[in-house]
């Protein structure tokens, strides 16, 4: 879907109440609502669709939620 601030966004539901969010994507054409995906499968490409983060250039906005509450991912990628 297209979030008004984060641009093209994909949300994935995982086991045990986790949900991951990938935003600032190039388009919403790769992901399909309701589709099952496997580890390593392409769900989108980095773009510049996030109006709220346009000054940062192209990058992936990632967030992790547990039962609807934001949590720190167990890793950091730089």
C-alpha cells in the first residue's frame, strides 16, 4: 500500500505475533496482498517514495512490531 508519509510499504505477518514493515519502496507492484512469501524472496525494491524522509535519499525504512507494539530488531545493519 502507499502510506502518505512512508511511501510504498509492505507489511508482513510472522509467527508469534511479529509483523515487519518495509517502506520507502520503489512501487507496490512486486508484493501482492495476502500472498505468502519465503525467506529470501523479493518483496520490493528501494526507492524514494517516502515523502517524510525525502531528504535522506533512497533507503529502506524497516520496523518490527510484536503484538502491535514497536520493538527493537535483534540486529542492526549499517
